[in-house]
């Protein structure tokens, strides 16, 4: 069974009453509840726990890590970022959500600024599926509509996605690459855009379905373990 650790900064929920009312169990709690029917082994971890809840033992037992952060990216210890990067290179899946685009771990894995255009204006978002056969959009229609969301617009300063699965349109006119797949080392990474903290986006069944599909896609496979360095010939030379 795929072991998922749902990581959340968890600061907005402590500091802002409106957000605490939308997510009384925290954003991590809402995502965990939403993934419950999918049959994963779930745990949550937050910034204010020792080692941000991501001890060596937790990371070793994590197949896929999901990451939501926004106001406190700078409070994430570099030593933890280093360990998460190492686990991704070893094969752990990583799903970066919404404002996680500016997290230390995502910027490090992408190698670019990951900056973008944004606006908070209660806009409709329509996420178009542009890779219909992709496992991350299994069970999704032509598009997903979210009645009110924050706008993220291009240009999004990321490396060209290896697979682009979803593209968002916003009522104000912008578009955005909102479902992006990457591989780093043995690990798979999916960036998924929706999820601003002042909207109930992580109760949306289709959004949760995409996250669940992405967990399955990003889970490590029992492929060969690469051997590098000086090698003896397999045949007599
Ligand atoms: Zn946001």
C-alpha cells in the first residue's frame, strides 16, 4: 500500500480566523480526509513539529510526499530540504501544491526562480486536460471548474514540463500551466496549481481525485537500482 505523507506549513490556519473556519483540521487534515477513500496509508506532518515532522524515519517510510506551504517557506530548515531532495533522487514521489511553487524544495529541484503572476479576485478557474490519456487525469472530464480561486498566470518560470497534463484559464484572461510532471533521479514530481488558502478547494472531489491519481503516478516502482562508477566488463575483453 502506498505510504503518503501530507506536509503542510499550517501557519495560515493558526493566524487567520477565516482560514481556520474553512480548514478546521488544517489544509493537511482536509487533504488527508479527501484521500482516505483511495486506500493509501496516510500520515500528516507540519512545519511546527520537530524536524517539521519529517524525521529520517518518516522520510524512509514515505513513498509520496505532498507539500503545501506559503508564508513561511524561509522557516523550512535547509537540512530538511536536503534530505527531502535526497529521497526524491532515490525515488520518493513529490507532489507540490499551489503556493508550494516558491518552496525551497521545489525551487531546488527545478533550478529556476519558479516565479509567476498572481491576483486574488475571486475568479473562476477552468483547468483544461491537455493530455487526456495521462493517468493523473483518469476519471476527470474535459476540464475541471473551480468557481472561485486565486489567479496564477504565465509566465511561470519553470523548466519546460516533461509532461504537461493541465492548463488553467482564468476569467481575467490569463492562462497557466497548472499540472506539470518532472523526473529527478529516480523520483517523480508533479506540480498542481489549485489550493489558495482562502477557498475550500481541497474539498473539491475532482481536485482530490487529481491528487490521488498523482500519488499513484508518483509512487516509486521496483525498477533496477542504478549502479554507477567504474565497471567491470560483463564479457571477456
Ligand atoms: Zn495562494
